[in-house]
C-alpha cells in the first residue's frame, strides 16, 4: 500500500462503525482525517472551515438527508470526492464522473479509491499552477489560498 503523507481527507458518514473503519483505512493509507461528519450541516461547516485534499461522502445520511449540497460545494471548490453508499438508487446525474464505492466494500477498494482521488487532486492543483505538496496551503492565480484555516488534527461531528 502506498503511503500518501500529507493528504487530508474529509469523511461524511452517518454510521459510526463504518466511519471509524473508513478513518482507520485512511490513516493506514498514510493520509490524515480532517474530520468526520454524520450530518449534512456538520459536513458543510467542515468544508468551509478546514483544509483538505479530498472527501468521502455517504450519499444518504440520517433522517433521509442527501449529501448532494456538500458534493456541490466540493465540486465548486474543485476538490475531488467519492460517494460511499449502500443506497441502491441512482446517483444524481451531475455527479456521473464521481467514483462510487458500493457498501460493503473492501479495504483494497477503498485504498484504490483514495489513490484515484489523490491523483485527481494533484492533477487539478498542477493544472491550476498551485502547489501540489499534499495539504500545504497554496495560492492560485487569483490569490486565493487553498487553506481555509487551521487543519484540526481530528474532529468528530457525531
């Protein structure tokens, strides 16, 4: 397994056991977990207040919340993400190019997904002419800093 030091991942998952397992795989992969959110409102707060390189999003959260507003925000910010879901419905057509891991998935499948997300993030950063040093703040041509503030070591919004 490749160690991807310095890459920060946001996890949005409403099932505590699944979230914990995903966090463990992310850490074993060498990336750090920026935060974990179980509700859409917490996810949106983390998106606006933390710095990360990619995200893993459960499509359907508790009480029927859909994660699409968080996905929309990530897409607007050009941050790669993947959906993790046991939901058997159709994924919104706006996200047809987004990787989808169907639950249950293996550790190897999750690691492969993380590699894809990290590669997309590095490619996008390089294409924009910003630093691709994995999680380090960078400034694009418009002067926008890619970090939205201090990165928490780990937080839980459950």
